[in-house]
């Protein structure tokens, strides 16, 4: 090879070597640069990403607050349930601890779960330990006591970090009283808020905490350390107005009668007159299997044409405007009357002829009420609607519970107003209201004109301490003048005494209310393929002389040949009212507040009998009293001289019968129209109802006789 060629070859080799070294140097510099960049520039971000692949925070769900009845009983509560896992890695459970206790642990697991034999459990634990399984599920959905029992098993009793037991808590919402007020208590499901649970969710749910978890394999995570947890803030408790005993009474009465009439659904609302507190609310719907359950809150959400229960509002407007007097006469003819092309009928076959406005209301004459309203407002129907709006029934109640049905009270000029709207609206058609909205008006009449907002919640509590107390809210301080209030109160009492609800007048206390029987519109017609269907309702309050509770009962599509409000809904009202009266001492005390407490006498009899006895004994009485010959008097033996005095009995209330002979007591009771039942022998030692209870014709009185 020539010198020149050799030099060329060397230059080529050196050039290539230099290029290689240069490139290697540049590559090394890039690596060094990247290391510095990772360490000092991108390090924090990358370390965080790496950590996120191995550890993460998960939410620790706050314990949801309780929903309580008015006496503190649990209506809804979060019950803890536990899933149990075990970390079988040798890093957690030492080999000696595992070998010494595997047999006893297998026996305990078999005895508790009973899903595998002892040998199967032993084989499972050994195989999973060989795989270093750090998250083997051994139990799910255990209650607290079950979790504590499993935690006490051999190995597991060494705790999570030596015994490997991992406890995951999940709260489950439960209702101790099951179906009672279920729909009103409510639930939250997939962003669907129902009842009190939904209305007060922000208070009930509390604030979630955080727990640091680390990945052990695949998608299995375990807590890093309790010290890393961010504690949750538990939810607040909600104290409702619901009385669980009254709720049971209302729901049982409704259930029994819905079955009796094979109805589609029904509802009951019981409200405290003075405050508007809802003490019971039952909503039952027929299921495919023939039973009834709470599937929808009809009392709040179902707007319907109320029919005759709306006649109260019509009477209020006409009386308040001075358009009518209760003694005015109206001709109902033969029970049929034509408004335009539409015929209105009365339920009384053949009609009622000429009757007073009072009778038209008490007997629920469609023609009587509509004729009155048309005569008073036919030239200016807007004035009638203005009166309805003044009451406030055209607006929703603004309930905290979601889903309130909107009232519909149209007015002249609306698209659906027609020449026959006024007469039909006056009797509760061509308009819509919910049962709750109707009850609020009747409750206002019982409350002397003051309209109260329905109240479901009394307090917000935390750890038994009151945080917020809710006061009753007035929606309308006076829905009409006091003269009108007194007149419509007398009308509602007359419905029971002389009208369409006389089956309630034999109760041991006076009831006031109104029946309603409304045909259901089906596709624009009131007669479907199977014939007409009805809402049967009764709404009122009790005791009528001292109102304490108001109540509405609505039964949808009753069958078995009965659909009138007086025969279907009124008996449910009566059953509820009488059971409440029997269990509420304060109501009986209220009724007997004005009774005369007689001194303990020995002989009760009429003045005529006393005079005869004293005359036969030759005893001269030291006192003369102004008394009728059949007034009951009694002898007071506590003084040296015999005296007698009239029992200051009120003609409309039971007297104290204790100490009276059975014949005298029977004579007095039967004279006042009571039906008497006796048990025992001798003199009256106790009576039911108590003295001071209002006397009603046909009321049942039980006397217990015994030695005096």
C-alpha cells in the first residue's frame, strides 16, 4: 500500500472514531441533562404520577343523619355493613402465626359462614398464601356483631398489620318501621330525590372524608394507615312531625278499606289544626299481586278534580261577598238541569225540589250550589274566580318535599274557559287540586280562618342537640271574614248531623266535614269503556267544637257497588278519628274541661223520686232548690243534715254517672238517645266515654257496675 493510500485510510478511521466519540459524548450529555431535568425540574410531577399509580385517596362516606318521628323514634337510619378481606402475604402474617393457628381459624370460619368445610377453608387459605394474595374476600355485608365476631378469630385478632384482617364499612339505609310513611320519608336513587330524604339531603349527607389507599396487586387496594385518614363530618338528624302511632292508625285504616272496596289507590293526611304539622300521611296503591304498598305520594303529587269537597270554597266566596244567605231558597227541580248542552244531575233520584242554601250544601246538591253561584256571578264570573284566588288556592303550597302537583284554577279569558265553566267549577270540576291543598283550606276553617303551611319537619339536630327549630308558617292570616268562618263551620257540622255523612254523627265526639264523589275524566270524557269511575273523599276536622286535627281521605276507583264519599271515605275518617280520640288523653281532657266535678254522693235520682223518698221517710229538707221535676239530684251525706242539690248537667254532655244505680243511669242515658251496655252488678263504678263527653244520638256508652 502506498504512503498516500495509508494516510487516507488513517484519516478515514480517525474521522469515524471522532464521529463515534462525539456522538457518544452528545448522547452522554443528553442523558446527564435529562437526569438533572427529572431530578430538579420534572421530578415532583413525575413522582406524583408514580405515586398515583401506587397510592390514591378514596372518599370516606360520612354517616348519613337519621330521620326521626316526633318522639325521637327512628324512621330512617344508616346501618353499618362490613365487607371483610384478609392480607395473607408472609410480610403481614408471620409464618409461625399462620402455622400455629391455621387449623383453629379454619374451624372458626366454617362455624360462622357454613359455606365451606374446615378442610376447604384450610386449603383455600394455604393456596392463597402461597400466591401472596393480599386481598382475599372472606365475608360481605356483615352486621356489626358479625364483624366483631370474625375479628376475634385466631390470626385476625392480631389486627390488620399483624393478622391481615381488612375491614371495609359500607352504610345501608334502613327504615325500622318498613312501609309506614315510606314515600314521605323518601329516598335518593341515581339523582332522583324523593320525600324528606331528598328535601333535606344537604343536611343529612354530611361531609365525606378521605382515606389513603395503596395498590397491592391488580385493582386491589388496602388502607395505608389510619393516621392518614381525613375524618368525615357526619350528617345532621331531621326531627319530623310524623307521629308513628297515628301513622300506623291511618295506614291500617286505609289499607283495610282499600282492600274492602278493591280500590286502585288512596291516601290519608292527618294534620294538627293549630300548627299545620302533618302527623300522618299514608299513600297506598294496588300492586299486581293484589296487595297495597306506598308507590307514589298521591296526597302531595296527584292533582285531580275534587268534586263536592270544593263546594266549601264556593260557599266561602259567595258568603264573604254577601251574595247569599244560608236561609235563601233554591229550586233544584227534579234533580236535572241543563247548562248549555251539558246536563248536570244530583245524586238524589227525583231531585230535592225547593230547598235552602244550607240544605243544598249539607245534602251536596250540585244543582243547588251551581244555581246559587250562577245567579250571584253569572254576569261577572271573574269576581268569583277573584274570590277563589283571594283564598290562595291558585298557588302551590311551596312544600319542601319535591313533587307537589300544581293547582289549576282557570279564569275568564283562559283558552279552556267556556260558557259552562262557572257552574261546573262551582261544584269542583274543570279545576284541579291535590288532597293536601284541599285539606289546607279545611284546616284553615277549623283554625278560624288562619291558613297554615303543611309542616313536615320540626328540628334539625346533631348528637341530640337542637341546631335549628322550625316554627309554623302562616300562608294566609284570614281566608275569609269571621262571620263567614262561623257560617261554614256550621255547614260542615250540618253535613254530619243532617246531610251526606250522617253515618258519622254517632261518634263520641262531634265531627265536621264534607263528602266528595267526583267522576274521573278519562280521555276527555267522564265515562270510560267500563263505565264511570270515581274519586270518593271525605275531608273535615274533629272534635268539631274544639278542633284539634283535620284529615282528608281520598279513595280512587272504589268498586264493589259503592263509590260515594259518605260510604267509602267517611268510614275511614271515622275509624282514624275514633282511634286517635281513644289514645289521646289530652283530647278527652279537653272535652271534659268544663264538666262539673260532683261531690261523692250516695244516691242519684230525679227530683221527683227524691221528694217521694223523703216524704215517705218523714224527713224535712232544709234546702229548696230551683229544679225541674226530672232533673237529676244527689244526696250529700257528709253533713249533719241531709241536703240535696241539682247535678249541673249540660244537656249536650254526659254527666258523671259514678255512684248512680243502674236503672237511674239507664233512664238518663236512654232519655238522651244513648245505647247502653252493662257489665257487672250493683252501682256504676266507671263509665266510657267519660263525663263531659258531648252527647250524640245513638252513641254507645258502657257502664261498669260494682259495689259502692
